[in-house]
C-alpha cells in the first residue's frame, strides 16, 4: 500500500503566477523518494504545501493528497493534519534562538503529551534519550545550549530528534544537508537512512544535488519550472534519462567534483 | 560578567563627564545675558556688573569651566538666579513628581504599544492592521499641546471625568507625608485611601496623554519585529509541528520581537521623562522638573537650566545601562558575542 500519494497538485501565487503545475508522486512505507531540480523549480514549495506551510501569498490551487489512505488534501483544501513532520534547510535558523535546546524539546514533548494524553513526568529523561537516539553522545551538554552555540550538523540532529519524537509516518526533508560540511552531510544522510530502516517511515527528500539524491533515494522526481519531468528509479534516471532536462541536470552534476 | 560590568561602569562615568563638559559649552551659546536678566529691567550697569561678579560670570571661560567641573563632582549644580535656592535641592524635590508621572506614562505607552503592535502583526495586511496604522499616523502627527488642551476641555469642562489640571492633587487635599515622594504610594503607606485615589485620578489624566503621545514608535517597532518573528524559519518549524497559534505567538513571536522593543523603550523612557513632559507638566501645572526647566528658560536662569540638562543626561546614561542588562537577559546571543 502506498504511504503518501499526491495527485494533480498545483500551487499558485496570489497575483496569478503558477509555481507548481499538475504535480504527482507517491511514497511507499520505508522508502526514500527524492525531488530534485534547480532553484526555483518548485520543489520546496511542493514540500511546504503538504504541511500547509506555504508562505503568505502562495496557496494550493488544486490537487489531492492522502497519507496512509487518509486524504488530507482534497481539491486544494486541507481537510486534516497529516501525520508528517519536516526538517529544513539551515537548521540553526529553524530553531528558536531565544530558547535552550532543552526548552524546545520540552515544549514539543509537552505538546505531544497533551495530544496523546500521556503525563508530564519524565520529559527531561525523554529529551535526553531522544538526543541519544540521533547519535548525540553528550545529550546533557547539548540540552543546556542555545542553537547558536551548536554547529549546523548538531542542530540538524536536534531537528531530526524532534521530527522523530512526533512519531510521524512521513518525514519531509527539505535540503537537509545543504550548507553542511561533506562529512557532516554524510552523517546526516546516514541518520535519515537509519531512521527509515528502524521505524519504517517514508521520507520525501528534497534536494538540488543529484549526487546526494543518488546515494539516498530509490526513486526520484525531477522538477523543472514547476513541472514534473520524470518520476522513476534513480538508476534509470541516471543511466537512461528520458527527459532532455534530466540529462542537462546530470551533466552539470557530473562536471562538479563528486561528493560521493 | 564582573569584568564587563566594570568596563560598563567605566564607560558610564566617561559618559557622565562628557555630558557635563558638553553642557557647559552649549549653555554658553544661549542668547541673552543671565546677569542682565537677574538684575531686572531697571537695574543700572553697576548693579548688573556686581551680579556678574557674584555669579563668577566675569571670569575667563577656562576659570569658569574649572569651577563648574569641581562643583559638578561635588554634586553642586550652583544657585538658581531666579529663586536663589541651590539647583540640586530644587531639582531633587521636584524629581519625584516627574518620575511618578513618567513611570505611569511609560507603563501606559508600553502596554498600549505592545498590545496594538501585536494585534497589528497578527492581523497583518488586514483591516485591523490598517486601522491601527492609521491611529499611529494620527497619534504621531497630532501636536501634544493641542490634544492636551482638547482633552482638558472635553474630560474636565464637558464631561467632568477628571478634576481640573492644577497639580498633583485636587483642591482640598493635603499632600501625604513624604516617604518615596510619589503621592499615590505615600498616601497608600499612610493608609489614606481617599487621598491615594484622588492622587491616582489626578495623575492618570496627564499620564494617559503622555503615554498615548509616546506609544506610536513602540507600536511600529513591535508590529514589524513581531511580523518578522512570525514569518521566521523557527516559527515555521513550530507550525510544522502543529503548535497552537497562542504558543507560536508567545514563544516564537513575542519573545524574539522583544529585543528591538527593549532598545526602543529606552528612547521612549527618555522622551517621557525629558522631552514630552515639559509641555505636559506646563499644561497640567505639574510641579516636576519639566515645569522647572520651562520656568528657568523663560527667565534665562543659566544654572537651573544647566542642572536640568545634566540631570536628564545622567538619567539617560543610567537608563541605557539598565536596558543593556535587560537586553543581555533577553537575548542569549549578546552574552555569547561578548565571550561570556
């Protein structure tokens, strides 16, 4: 059974520009599906639209989407919150600068606890355990810090811990490794892969980097100017691209020093 | 922390001395001859000359400056030409009236400014926001003396909501025993609820006007910084988890919007204590330092004016130190940038 299915998704600005046109894709449980494309191709807008996070003046014009068989987007209107969470590009900016990591985790755990009816006790220990589960060796030290006192990679780990704490069935990752060192990038990718393996959740992985997509995803959707050009296995896309733009994108990636 | 605290006090001392030096030379540029004014319209040249000697105004500028600085460090601001009393004493007896009015006005300005600013930010680009923006334009464009006169006419003469603006208490009330110098507090300490109520009601009228007059800049800053915080990446993260709007507004919006507001509140506090209150105190016959400055200026009372400006300058510097501490508490990044 498919986990996430998106059909006929179009995104428009208030002044009539179409940013994404008739997009469709599906994700299976335990699968990482990529969306690749250059800046401005509409891949991030697509990801944001699924969680209702589009910026002011941009909205979903039409489209349907469902998660685990439950529709959450019907004809362009959000009809319920999908059980999905998201991690973002620039993790340091994605965390509240005036709150310590501990306060941010406790805030999340309290919120989740209220939703699930579990108690307030043991939140501190749970926060510690969460950080340990994403490979942070000194959780206590990290809990006491503010986001600006931590590296980008560390903050992204914290973001993954928070995203996982909500026990989603889908994780949306928007350029999660852009701007990080290559070694840290590899660690974060490994963290996402192991999270998928241990929890069986699906991941929608947005990136402009064909190299990162190739080593992370099984299938990939290629976007260009708001349109879906190709949606196929990564191997097929790499070795026998059906679309002229995909070929161009591949060529430009291969010219750069490989990061793999 | 201790080291930066010492450095800060050092900078403050330099600031205070700088203010004193600057004021000496600026007040020398004031038009008119203080000795001439003090002697009166019909005094002979010999009498004027005698007064000039008495105040030391016949000495070379550098000698005058040296005496002025020595007196300054002894907290002696000279003698008022107009009243013949020591300026320091006169200012200190009048200070509580101004501070009482200023603090309440500041409170009103902050409550009004933050409230309207947040309201505008939450409803940004919609009708509520437009209305608040319009109010802000009116409040900052209207002259305070005109608004005050209109308010006195309406609230006192027409509707009788407030008593006549004739000082800190209505007719028939005796001032409470001075403890803090704040009439409302002193009356409460004395257990005199009636006087406290009357004092508060008398205080509220000018404080409301002064607060209203000072609030537009706070509204503007709170609105823009709250919008920025609500549209930030971290607010988006909070929305991605589905946090309730109230939590996002408070933790992501207000908490981060507070930083520029703290800076602005410093400016507004200075305005409320020094700038705006000269007019308001004059219109409400409020016996504070603003009225004192106005009277001194009318009669070219050089030493009283100097004393007033020095007091305001020192208050500004102290205010800035307090704000800097508040800023460090509110924004953890400031402390880190200083290597704490």
